[in-house]
């Protein structure tokens, strides 16, 4: 044997030996399930218990002796939260945890553009990845039931279809970074009052048609690797201990193979949580925001008490194996995925994405006499309102951020105005929240002002008389009882005497524009007195630039409302009779007696005066005309058939713009009562002046289905339907008949 042959044999033997030594779970060429199974087979009961509960505020351990890393979670959903101390909510004081704040999810939903959701998911996923977080605690997809819910700003509005279409690309974008999206708060977490215990009673049809579709889309289409059962109860059991939600629906019907991660402090009972489908426990003995016992991790329900149950033979070890396997799968999909990208933080791309999404999500509600965009002959603008100068990324609860930078509206508008030679003056107008601190993150702003409300209004009015144009920037903010986790709003009105102020400004200057930064609808007693209204949301780091883009016409607005702006609180069905059992509950129970009547599904039955601005409404600086739409077929007969709706859309104005074509389905006759119409397709199209483009939208049988609670199935009944086509839920310009001829097509999913 030559020396060369001998060496070759030796090298070959060594690599064979090495290969034989590489455990399957570490070998990423092996199938995921094989790796999970292998890792699990090497773990003892204590290892398995350890990986299914927290070891710190936001992390859980891996299995150190096997070299399996742990999990690091982060809020979500609008930016990557700053790091807190190991066992405290206080700041860790890190220097590398400042982020880009993306627009709140209400703004994302208002883009009505799934491409923006993909961009959002990709960008925030990159920030999470760079910060070495494995699980992003978001997005939030709870449906907008009441305008008083303090957390609506974290969600995507009132419509299950719109929310579903937006959540899927967000999740895919995040997870392409090897970071898990943890969709929250599953399910029926629609108010903050009594949020830890409120027990929700809702009929099955409403549950499946309104409150579950976005979660289902997140799991089945988005492939979310994690889900967060919320604080509330459903039909007597906490969401984290609810076998209907977790076992029957999530893991049964939807075949979820990821991890159900408790909301922080949402677990209450070891037996139930062990048996009913929760996989990981976080935040116990805290309220998720502030209070908490220290270093209580070993006492978690899924820690020592669970181990005790198992050692006494009182808990099924197969269920423990299932939980541990799911956690391992999550770790392998994220931290142990060697091929995932590296991510990036505070990149120009992320600022650009934030600004672009904001620009597409800002909604022009009203624009009489084309007051906007600002005309070139305007010489003096008066800006009024606290929200023009207030950092909005700090506060609001767990979504609070520590930003690398945030452009305030006054800065953004003044900078743009300067390039046009316009003078900008500022008046406070009202004093709202001056705290400037959340969870140890401080804005550094001193917003103290000792003037009385009357003085502030008088000063603003005086200045308004001298300006060519007034831009009021107000709304809500992130303090308690505004748009804030942990508390609901106390009423539907704007706080801090803003109604009085706006009315006075409008009287002083006919060119008054109102720009509202909120995550919720509000009453508008001044609606007919002001010529222009813009709904601006919470838009994050690029707030000032994005608002200026729209105000000065660099961006032509194309946002559409993702929820109804009704005239008064009682125009929302849960509040119609001011019945406390419907909101906020009596003796800890809340009954969703309004059923399907959420948002436009309810207001469609009311006179138009009960709505200020309808779901789907939003104007542009150009005008559009819809031509005669066409259906690809007048009859849907096979269960796999689809219908194409083609709508010619012309830009009849003189600047490029985007319009959102909305398709609603009306069932002319059905066995069960149905809402008058339901959104089933939409498409945003960009059109140059004098151009016509065809918007093509597709409907399949699912668009005609309803959930039959007796049969516990989605059903399509044969018969006559109408396809309603328009540019808002209250601006339907065409109605095409369609016949569903195949009898009783069942929903297959
Ligand atoms: C919130 C969650 C959040 C968690 C961790 C809870 O208070 O409800 O949305 O992800 O805290 O901060």
C-alpha cells in the first residue's frame, strides 16, 4: 500500500467516524422531524420541563449539555422592544437596542396592500434577527369590536378578510429571517378592562366568521411557528387552558405544529394547562406590564408543580413530550437554523420601509376644495396640537419602543415647508400627556406647560387668524385610558378639550386641516366645520416625514379605513343599548350578543348619518372612475371553480395615484341570516393620469360560505348572490349577479 493510499483511507475513516459522531439533531441536512425526535430521545423529564417555561422575563433555557440553545422573545409588533433586565421590567440599559419604529398595525392595515405587509414583516424580522431574538411577539390580529379597546392600535381593524390577507405576508416576511412570528392574542381578547379574567361568551358562528379567520390564516397560510393564547377566558376557561381553542381548533382543525406560548402571566392552573394544549409558559406571577414576584421561575405552573404531577403519575408524559418536541422544533427553525440571514438594524432600508408604509396607510378622510396638498401660494402655516411635538413611540404598554430616532410632525412639516419658503409657526393648543417615560425609556422631551386650556385655545386662535393655513395635529396618545395596553378608553370623545379647540380654530381660519394620530375612532362634532381631515395613526420613526409627504403632496394618499368611524359610541353594536353585559361585562362575563354585527356589518343597517367615515373609505388627490366590471362566469358550479372580476379603473385627475377596488359579496337568500355584505376581495392599483388599468380580483367558493354552527362546518348554499364592487363599503358603484349552482358545496380546508 502506498503512503498516499494509506492517508486516503485514514482520512476517509476519520470523516466516517466524525459523521457517525454527529448527532442527528445537530445535523441540519437531516429532516426536521428526525432531528426533533433525536433530540427529544436524549432528554430526561427535567430537561423537557426546563425548556417549556421561562428562565427570565423574555427567555427560556435550551438544553445546555446537548448544546441546544434557548429561546429569546421580544415584543412586537411595531418594532423590537428594548432589552429589560433578567428578572425586571426595568431597562437593561443596553446600547445596541434602539430600533426603527414601524407604523402601528392599524396603519399597515390601512394600506390595504399585502405587499406593504410583506415589506413590514421582512423589515421587522431583520431587526429581530440582528438583535438575536428568535420569537417576535406579534403580529396582533384581534378584531376591532369596540372603539374603546385600548389595544386596537396594535391590531388590524374590524374585518376578518382584510386582517387575514395582511397577516399572512407579515408572518412570511418575519419568518424568512429565521425568526418566529407569534400571532396574538388568541382569541377573543377584545378589551383591556378586566383583561386577565374577563370571560367571553360568543356563538360559534360569530367565533368562526369574525374572531378566528385571521388566526386561521396566520397558521394555515402564513405558517406561523408560534401563537400566543391571551389573558381572557372563553366560555369559562382561560385561553391558555382552553381545550376548545387550543386542542380542538388550533391543533386539531388547523393542524398547528408550532408552539402555543402563554401571554405573560396568563397561566393559572397546572392540570389544565398541562392537558389542554399550551406548550410554553412565560411571565407568571406578573401582570405582563409591571408587578411581579422575583425569580419565581421554578414555581411556574409548568415547572415544579408539573414535574410533581408527572412524578406522581398524574400527568400524561406523552403530552409533555409533545410540548417539548414543539419547543425543539421552534428552536431548530430559528436559532439552530445555520442558514438564516444575519439581519440588520436601523438600516436606511428600514427607515424607507417605515416611511413608505406610513405614506400608504395615512387616510385622507375629507378634502373640500382640494385644500390639500398645501398650495404653492401658501406663505404661513400655523401648526397646532400636542401630537405635533410628542414622541409617540414611548408608552402604550408592551409595544413601547426605544427608537434610534423619531421625526416629529412639526420637524417633518417645518423641514418640508422650508424648502418651499413657507413660514411655520407652532401653538400647543392643548396639554395632554407630558410623562415622556415608559418602563425606564425616557423621551427626553419636556412637554410641561402651565397655561390653562382657555389660555392655550386663545393663543392658538389668535395665531390661527394670522396664518394662511392651520394644521391641527392631535388625537389620542399612548397614556392610560387612551390607546394603551392595560386600560380601555373611558369614552368615545377626544380628550383635553380638543373638540372645543378644533371648533375655535375652524372659526378663526377657514383653511383648517385636522390631522389625527390615533389607533381608534373618535367622535367628530367638528366634522362639518373643517374642510380637510387626515387620519394619521401612530406611524413610528418616520411620523413627521410621512405626514409631511402627504400634506405637501409628495405622496398621494391611498389609505383606506380598516375600521368604521361611526358617529357615536352607540353606533357600534356592542354599545347600542349601553348594556354592561355586552361591554365591559358583568360579574366577569361579557356576552357578544351582537353576533356578526361588527363594524360595517352593523352600520350597513343604519342610516348613513350614523357613520362619519365608512370602512374602506379614503380619498386621493386625484380622482378615479370605475368602468363596467365583468365576471369571468355568471355561474359557479364546481367546488374548485374560481370567478374573476375584472374592473377597469381610470385615473381621471392629473396626478398619479392608487385606488383600492373592493369586492363585497351579498347573499340574496340564505337559511341563516347574514350581514348585508362582506368583504371578499380587494386590490390596490396604481394608475397614471389619463390611464385606465384593469383590476383583476379572484373569488373562490369560500367567498360565498358561512359557518353553520349546527353542522359545525362552512357551507356554501346554492342560489343567487351579488358581487358588489366599489371603492369603500359605502361607495358601491356596481352590482353583478352570480349564481351558485352546485348544491351545498361544503368548505374543504
Ligand atoms: C402583552 C403581550 C406581550 C407580553 C410580553 C403582555 O402584557 O399582553 O402582548 O407580548 O406582555 O411583553
